[in-house]
C-alpha cells in the first residue's frame, strides 16, 4: 500500500480518489501552514495530531510516507519536489511544474539522479471528455490531426486578494506576463498529437486594461509550432470579466473535427466522416454519440470516479500515480512533458514582451547535454 503525504490545501482534491482505493493507497500525513487546513485534514482524512505538520521538512523526515503530493503555490513546487526526491519519496506535483527555466533543469536532473517517480498532476488530461477525444483520435475518426486549440478562461481576480492582503497569485500568476498557466489547455490537446513535441512558440497580448492593479496581460494567445509543422493555439485568460469556460478545446483533422461546449446550453460536438456517412464532416453530432469508445476503465469506474472530482480526472490520475510507484515505471505525464508544457508559459513571457518574438522550446529528454540546456533567441 502506498502511503501518501499531502503538502498544501489544494491536495484535498485527491482525498476522494484515495478513499475510493483503500487497498491501494492511504493518506498518512498532511502539511500546511494553516491550522484550519490541518483541522480539516483530521476531520476529512481521519488523521491525528502526530500526522499533521506545519513544517514540510518535518513531514519528510518524520512521517510514515512513501510519496508526496505537492499542492502548494507554484513557486514552491520545484524546491519541495527536490526535497522530497532527495528524501527518497515519489512525487506527484500540481501545475505548473516550475516558475523559471533553471528550475526545470534542476527538477529533471534530480528525477534522473534519484530514480523516483515524478508525475505531473495535469488532471485535465484525465477528464472523460479528453480521454474520449484521445480515443477517437487513436481510432482514426478525425484522420490526421493537424491543428488544435485550448482555452482557459477563468476570472480569478478575486483570488489575488485575501482578507485585505495580496495573495501569491497577485505576483506569480497575474503579476507575470505571458501564458503563465498553459498546461490545462495544452495537455489534452497535445495528447492527440502522439509523440510530437512543441519546438517554437509566439505569444501575443491585447495589453493590460484591468483596474485591479495587476501587471499581467488581460489575456494571451500563444501559437505553438510542433516538430511536425502542425499548430496548437492556447488562450490563457484569468482577468477578463466573463463566465467560466476552463475546458474549451478544438481539434481539426483531415476527416473531421471536435469542439467542446462553450456554455448557454451548448454541448460537446464532433463532425466526422465515416464509411456510412462520407460527408459526415458537414454536420455536428453530440460527442456523447461516441461514448462507447471511452477507455474501459472509464466505463467500469464512472460513478466512483465522478465522486472523486474533476469529472473523474482526479481518480484516474491518482490511480496511474499509484501504479507508477508500484511498478517503478515513470508515468506518461513524466518530468519531460511537465517541462515542455511548463516552458511554453515561461518562454511566452519573453515572447510577449518582445512583440510576439518566436522562442525555441528545448527538446526535453533524458540525459540532455549541458550545452542544450539554454534559451535560444
């Protein structure tokens, strides 16, 4: 059984998933600066005083844990991941993976040095709709995919202030320029491009028009060119006054396309050519017509998974993390994908502040030579 320690209140999102797998894993420690969070851990998880920590290093040293789920503010992710890896613990880390390019190199080198599991907790990749589109892609229903887009439009202005004080989001998210939070939009789309990778990005912004004193762009559009020449467009918008639409995606292939729901009664839809209907790409049909193509585990565990959160995404990502720790095989959402998708956001800052200048994304892979660990202008 995998014994898990959580650091950061956001980690409560995995509690339901772990409780649904009592023979596979259990939560044996919680760390947070907030006494309120620790009291919540005692009630919701069933921990006692000795299993609750205010100091992260104390949890790593004294708690009975095999793995750590890092759910703290993003500028804490790499320092805490490195400490956990050096303490011999497996790591599942929330997005984004890092806040600087140097941190990405440090993280990769530490994972390679210690050989412990590192999983990027991009749970949007595990949502049923994302998995269904991926299954349809693999079945060839869209033909060859050559374009995709993802949007994260989520008005987060109220999260930049708490009890009259500016929160970390004021600085590390909406205080930075560029597509600072791209992975929810990138992950599910990139999974439709198999092993293709992002080689270059250009980021554009309409400027800053908010009246909240935030330095960030009101929104950004980032165009990603893949190694194959195909394109992915990402919109990140957490300041504009608008309804939430955090999971909008679109895929275009040679045989058809897909568009997620956008609100006001809209539903996810596809238009695809089939043997029975060669002109099927002319007409939208509900995506739900293809639910039979969902991976089997999404059918078998649907009710249990849905209760765990994020439409089941939290359940399946935890299940894969447990399996990776059990087998010692790095998961699909490994440190290299974490670095590539995070780098899009980091380098977009340089791009947008230089008029959309094209920025090369490094080829993140195992045992990269030191000479390639740089930013090319």
